[in-house]
C-alpha cells in the first residue's frame, strides 16, 4: 500500500478531521445543508404554538397555551437566528474557502 505524502493531507480539530488539500464540499452536502436549515425554519413556524390541531391532544395544547401565554416574539427571534445561520451556511458552502493554499 502506498501512503499519500503528508503535504497533501490537512488536519483540523487536532487530527479528528483530515482532508486532502484542494478538496471541495460534495454536491450532496451542498444541497442537503440548506434544505435541512430551511426545514428547521418551516418546522418552527408550523409548530410555533404546539400541535394545536391534533385530533386527541390538540385541546390540551390549546389549554396549555392559554395558561402559559407562549411568546411569539421569542419564537420569531429564534427563527431570525436560524435565518442568519442559513445565510452564513450558504456563504460558507457556496463560497471560496479562505484556507486553500
């Protein structure tokens, strides 16, 4: 077996992650990252106040919401943080890496 010279391999996180220099992000991950992040935002908006339309526990969720007075402002702030994360993630995934030599 022939081993690759050390100069072609780059280590991150103290050797836990190793990659060849010049390796790009696989197309599957370029597609999966934004889909997962956008799905998180959609899930947050759909279930912001719980599963209020469920056939068996919907009435209990509505009663809990009435007692606890859920904060929509906080949930919108969390959604905004997720949106900022998505923008940063997309810039990282589709942008040119700064550590390439």
